[in-house]
C-alpha cells in the first residue's frame, strides 16, 4: 500500500515503521522525500479499515512530498534562536536605557 501511494505521489517509497503502541497515531519524518519515513502505531492499524488507513498514509506521504518536516524544523530552529537571543538582548537594552536615563536626571 505504501509503495503504491508513494508511486502515485511521485516520490521514492518511504521507509515504514510500526510502533508497538495501542494509542492510534501516525506521523511522517525525513528532511526530503529521499529520506522519508512513515510511522504508524499498532493501535491505528487495528482501529482503522484498510480504506481509512490508506487515507492516513496518503496524508503522511503528502507531508513528505511537500517537505513539511523540513519547513517545521527550520521554523523551530529560528524560533529557538530568537528565544535564546532575545532575552539577553532585551536585558542589555533595558540596562543601557536605565543608565542613560539616570545620566539625564543627574543635576549638572
């Protein structure tokens, strides 16, 4: 099924992993279609009909084809950089502002 869906999406066949977990879930990963991976839990395989599972797998393959994982990883990296950089910068700006403000209020 996964090979057929990948062929229809015009991408290389992603590796498929089945996770021994009863909670129904599925996800895709891989920075590009050549490194695509789809993972499903035993719970989702047991719960869904073949048609429903096919829809879930097609959805995950679409994530791989559209490089959603690469985009999400890049966005997360930028967000992390801003999160770690901004607070120290803001602290320095506030300290500098307080210093300049105290200089302005000092009598001549």
